């Protein structure tokens, strides 16, 4: 089966006899899915934390990182227009990062402190 990374296959193959590799792989997959399910069930209001992670990572990955990478990889060949465009993209991404994080943290605090919705 090719679904699991080579590290996990190596882990399984070193510890389990060859006739039980497939069973061990399925057991490992099932265990990982159940662990994920248990964590999702155990953490209250997981959606609040997911929105915080999304606010931080999406603005960084979608807007800020590409602008920085483009500017750095261009080096001295980077024109003023391109650098300005990258700066604007970075500022917009940073604004999204700040506002998204603020709203998510505010919602987390509201929920756990017990404030009523407006």
C-alpha cells in the first residue's frame, strides 16, 4: 500500500514480520485517525482554534511569504516597481494576519470568559 510515508513504512518493516505488514499499516492508520478524532472530540470549541490557525497561516502563506521570497530571490535584479508591489502585498497580508488573529483571539476569550454575543 502506498498511502503512508516511507518513514512509517520503514518503522513498520523493521518491527513487524513481513506477513503482517499490511495489517500493521492498517492498524497504524486506524490509530492515527482515532487519535485525531479523539483530540477533536476532547478539545472544546475546536473551531475557534482552527480559525486562529487559519488566520495566522493563510495570510502568511498566501500573501506575506511569496512577497518576501520573490523580493529575496530577485536580489539586485528586483525593480522598484516589483519591490513596491511586494511591499503592498506584504502589508495587506500583515493586515489580514493582525485582523484575523485579533478577531479569532477575541472570540476565544469571549467563549471561555463567558461573555454574551452582541
